[in-house]
C-alpha cells in the first residue's frame, strides 16, 4: 500500500509540474491537476492540502532532480579549479533548461504576489546553494581561498555563472546556448572567482 501511495504521489507531482509550467501558478486550479493525473479532488487534497503545498513540492522535486547532481563534485582537497569547472558546467547546463527557466520566473512572480518567497527559496534552491557555501567555507578554512563570508562567495560564483545569460533567462531570446559556450563561460567565471578569492 505504501509503494502504491508513493507512486501516486510522484504522479501527482509530475502532473502538477506540467500544469504549472504550462499555465503558471495563479491560473492553475487543483481540479485541473486532479483531472490531468486521473485522481479525484479529495484524493489530491489527501496528499497535498493546498495548491501552495503542491507547488512547493514541485519546486523541491525539480531542484533535486536537476541540480543535486551538479553539487556532487564539490569534494574538498582536490584541484579547486577543476572541481568548480565541473560543478559550474553541470549547474549552468541545468539552470538554462527551458522548464527550469520557466519555473524560476513563476517563483519570482509568486514570491512577490503571495509572500511565499522565503519558503520557496528555503525548501528549493536555497538548500543546494547552502551546499556550495559549505564547500567554500571548508576551502577557506583550508587556506585554498581567502577568508570571507561563504554565503557571499557562493552568490558571487553563481552570479558569474549566470551573468552572460540574462537575456535568455528573461525570455528576450529563446536560442539555447551551446555546450561549448557554457563551458567557456564557466571557465571565465571560475578564473575570475579564483583570482578574486585567492589567499
């Protein structure tokens, strides 16, 4: 019974993610999600008591699926440039995927409109950013980076990764960058970051 319930829960989250990405948060209604998944509204509400809770679960699931693997190469004690290059390529490749770009736009809109921004960030991308800050803190303690605020350093690095792609992320162009360009962008960002945080 537990396996069946978990399978249904995953199906609900998958169906909800499709509807949210197609329509956005505000126009989406729980009845449509229930219809898409093929469950009754009472069944849907037994898994998720509100649209907000379901949206939060969609955020957490997509972040875990797309971004978690990018943070796996962050292993202390190895060549820092290589580690950050591998991390950056995986991170940037994933955050530039159209569904993640769309989801980020929805998150920004709803954070301002509904006030759930802190929860969206804390339960979604914030957990992954914390992993980067924790890794950078250990590199600072080991003397491989100059001492500073790890959270700020993490923000600087991620900001540099994304800086060349604001036009794409804001929907001003739909031309996906090539992997070659992404790799070069990451290399440039890592080089600048390591010069700025050199011990």
